[in-house]
């Protein structure tokens, strides 16, 4: 993609509001109610009313459709509604969709949301229980019969190859888990608030699928998160400091499958995130040295290391040392390992807070945040900057 194409969206939309429910293991209410609570919280944060909204975006995996949420939230007419595929890979793309709608005048105030009872309801970590026939699902036929039934098992294949290629041990993943839990410990919204861990704790945690230990795997969470996107001009008149969408991108690599891309030329990187990285750097006119804080999708710790490498923050195989050295503020909300697993939407909220200057683990002078979505699947990313 050329810089001219990639830069067409930059600076034409801003995040004006963020809102969430509490993050729990048993919400005690429907996913629709969680979605409405998050939407109302985000609108209140922005200083907007439901009647101001004319667009909504969510995930295809969400059980609460845009129209149903709009009705339940007291939102009126919609001129734009959309969904994005591929689980956590959709997160930043919901904001990209909203930004495109705003930039082209299709809508003026778009709410992106995600809500689920992923702990008390359907648990992704329980593995594939049933799947409707589909062309995409055929690929799973090469993995499921041999016991690769869960996301952890799919990621473990790539993680094992990564360790072998670079001469590392499973301890290489510890810095990601320790960093996330350190930040979660000082975040009152985090499930693991007040509960930091050490590298020794990581090494002592039980195996889930070698080389992944329990502390390498994200939580299962009930909750909802919403983000309000509008024009920068409109955002400047609202309650919060605008956070500009400097760049937004989606990416799928060659030979891409949904978390089982085992037939690529190599398993030690994340080509889909490389596609996103190239677009973001070109579109935003920025480089790794310009990023003040990174909120990287951490459903499993090995893929955080690979993301750092795909974005050029460090060399191949050097991600663990980079994180251990605290070379870049990372997942300052605690990530999905420490705060909550909301398919990456809570990571977008943290990127917004950092640029606003309101994070509980605020990075001094943070003017640029990199946020990424799910890895191992077709994915997305954002560069968020101060207005």
C-alpha cells in the first residue's frame, strides 16, 4: 500500500468517549444489558446523548446486533451499521470502520462495542465443541482430529517453533506476563488488581499446552466495552480531550487461516501483523521511536514478542529481552492477562486514556499510542495521537 492511500484516513476521526462495565467472572445479566451499559457509559464520557448516535459497529461474534443495541439504548435512526469478522482481530477494525464512516460523511457519531459473558457463558478456552459447516472450517479438519482443539493448542505450535528457532526456553515468555500483572496490580478496574506476579510464579504455574503455562494465557471475562468515534471538530466541543485516529489498518497474511496457519513458510512471526505494521507506519508517517506506549493484544504471551518484532521495535527473537528491559511501556492497563479479556476493546480504551493523560499507570508525555488486535487471525491496529 502506498503512503498516499494509507494516509487518506489519518486525522479525519477522533475518539471522543470510552465506557465499560465492570470486569467479572459472573456478570449476572444478559450480554445485551452489558452492551447497553457500556454504550451509555461511553456516551456519558463524551457528553453525548443516545439521540446523537447515527452509526454502530461490533463483532460478528457478538450476540447483540447493532439494531437491537440501538433500540435498547434509546438510539434513534442509524445511517451506518457494520460488523467485523475474526474474533479479537476485529477490535481495532471496529474503530477503522467507524473512522471511515465519519471521514466520508456517512455518519457523524459512531459507537463501537463488544459485550459478552465469556466466563459465565460460552468459554472460548473450552475449545471447539460444535461448528457449523463452512469453507473456512474445513481447515480445522487438519488439526482438530489430532487434539488441537483450543486456541492455546494452536498458539503453542507457533510458540514451540519460535523457542526452537531462537534457542530460547519457555521462561522467555515470563516478561510479558510479569509486566501485564505488574500494571494490573495498580489498576482498580483489573481483575488481578493487587496481585502482581514474579518470573518464579510464571515458572511454577502449570502447563496448559507446552510451551504455554497458565500465566501465559489470558483470562475469561464477562463484561462490555464501548468507544465513541466522531469528527475531530465535533470532538473538540465535547467533554473529553479528543484522541485522533492517526492511522488504522487491517491485515491478513498469505496462507492465512483462523489461528491454524501452520502451512506458511515459517511459524516464528505474525505476517498478518506485518501487513498492519507497514500500513500504520506509512499512513501515520511515524516510526517505532515515535510510539510512547504500546497496547499489544496479549491473549497468549508469545504473540506479544512476535508483534514487537513485526513492528520493528526489536530484532527477530529479541522480544523477550526487549520487554524485560522495559524498553517501551507495554499494556499499562494490565492487558488481557491482567485486566480483562474483552477481545481487545479494553486495550483501545487504554490507548485513549494514555493519550488523554488519564491512565492509572500514566506514561509521562504520552502523545502516541500503538494498539493492536488479535493475532494468529486476520487482524487490525491503530495509531492514536493527541489532537
